[in-house]
C-alpha cells in the first residue's frame, strides 16, 4: 500500500502559522481576527483532549494494521501523542485560538514534535468523524462517573430509609395532610425515581456506544480502513452504520440531556421537600451545618442552600436540553458548523448533574429526622379518616355511606378540636352504631401504617423488605 504523500515544500515546515495551516491552502487571505475568535472552540472543547488522543492512537493503530502507516510511523505517532498528553496534563501545553479547536491544537503539536509523520495521522478521517468520536467517548466516560454517583446516592437513601422505617410522618396530597406514612416509605419513593433515572442513563449509554470513526467528512473514505477494529480498540460495541448520520448525529447528547433534565426534576422535587421540612413550620428534619449557610443580617437563620441550589440548577439543565433540541431541529445532513454549539450546553449539563448528585449523595445519609415533630404533625389533619372508612366497610357499611359517616365525624372533630383517635366511643357512635371498641386499633397512627402491609405499602415491615430488594437490585 502506498503511503499518503504531500509536497516536500510543506513537509519540512511543522510550525503552525497565524492561520490554521491544516486547512488554509484553499484561502487567499487570513481569517479575520474576530472571526477566528468567534469560530474557535478550543476554549471549551480542550476538555476532550484525552478522548481526542485516544481516538488518534486507535486510528493510527488501525492505519498501520491496514498498511497505510508503517509500524515505525505508528510507534512514532503514538509516542508523540502520549508526550502531548503529558504536556497537557502537567500544564505545559499552550493552547492556540488560531488553531480553532482541540483537534488541530493536538495535531499541530504532534507535527511540531515528530515532523512529517505527524501529518500522516489525519489520513482517512475528518474532523467531522473525529469530533463525533471524541464527544461519544467523553459522554460515555462521564456517564459511567454519573452512574457511580447516582448509585452512591441510592445507597445513601436506602440506608436512611432503613433507619427511618418506623418513623411516622404525615403523607400529603395537595400539600394537605392525607394519611400517615413512614419516613422510610417516603424516602423509598425518591429511590424509585432514581432507579428509573439510572435505567434511562444506561439506555442512553447503550445507544451512544457506537463508533463514528471512519465516516470521514460525510461519505466515508477511499482508504482500506477497518472501522470494526477502531471501534474495538476504543471500547465501542461496533461502528455506526451510515456515514452521513455518523457525523451529524447528536441524538446521544440530546438523550443525555433528557435524562439529566428528568433526574434534576426528581432532585428538585426532593429539594423542595427538604426545604419545607427544615422550616420552622414543618420542623421534620435537620440538615448538618456544612450543607447550610447563615444570613448576613438575621443571626438565627440556617438556610438550606444546597437543596435550594439543586432546585435552581434544574432550570439550567432543562435549558440545555431545549438548546440542543433547537440546535438540531433545522439542520440538513450532514455536518454543519452549528454543531460546535452542542458542547457548552452538554458539558455544563454533565458538570451540573455530577455536582448535584455529589451534593445529594453526601447530604442524604447525614439527615436527622425529628421524630416527635413528625408524629405530632401526623396526628393533625385527621390523617386516619380513611382508616375509619375502611373499618366501616369491613363492618358491612357501603363505602359511600361510610364516607359520609367519616365526613360527619371529622366535622364534629373540627368543631370540638379533637382528632378521631381522641374522641370517645360514645362520640363516634353518634355517627354510626357499627363503630365498636376495636375501632381505636385502626385510629392510631401505628395501626394505620401497619395495616398497609403489602408490596408498595407504607408498613414498616414492607419498608425493610423493599430496602432489601432494592439493595439486591443495585
């Protein structure tokens, strides 16, 4: 196989010019300084350097396998790329805006280091498939980190739920007291949300794990490349099937941001409850001081800043999803410069999700419940009214009639300031003769939660069993 040739007059000059020498041959004048800055992406895409170097090493290895590069050239390129990587990691690398992006910066540094052989690296590929590969590798790596942090949060929730399996609190609908539940049961509701989020993240990872490398600019390449081999080297499940789609697809980034938006919505809902529960009006839980701040003027304040910020950052991540959807909605095939705008929202969504998960995973196990306050709150609002209705139905009363009896009993309780459990048997029997002495077994908070002893129920025994099933699933 003959190797890629370039004119000798160009081969000996490995130093970068004021304009991007890798594509500048077509142009008769340098790019305007403002336009160069406006179109450059290196200030934000330099975070892809590891993935870019990994992709280039795989590409060089493949080119040697098919005979486009010699083994010596491959070794020289790989050694040079690893040296560039070390310079970047150790802070010696000088990024150039004139070279536009991470790909051209690294290639120019490689060529400057090893000479003409560095120019052969780009044989059989384009920046289009290169960036598509880099982003997939980056998102895949970050997805694995996020999955680990999500699991850590789930484990923390399970530990807290197990500790609070017997802690009784009011359950709400419309933020009005509805029925008593256990705190552990409430926490497991959060766990179920995160369980679905983890599944969505795994689905996203599966779909993104296809290699676009080798699609080149849009139509493939005339070189005898082995795409399955580069996919294998980079840990992909296989190569993408269509070169046009390969370089223009950003579905995986949109899907990640969709996952991120749903996850952040779940964290925001949990944050809202944490903010409410730490207030003096609820007084259900206490957050450690390290997750809170004070007031500059009110010395008594302890503000739940971490959950408040997570709640606020949800809008930020939702905005990134909309940005990517809008970015892609009118693009013709294949690659367009618009796609440079995919990185900043994607990167920020990744960073935000990781930070929020870390904050929650650190904070959740440190929550202290105020059991007495929760219990007293559950006693208010006639939270066992449904239990009284169920009791009457079991005694043979039609449900609608039982509903009316309980409604009259509650109205009486409001008038005299008594909870159902605080009324005497004689008072309750004014509304139905079917009420007997054993009614107080169901009117207590403990009796109410214990009675819901089935899968998905709030009974302490069910909470503990659910925790064990959840741990097994993790």
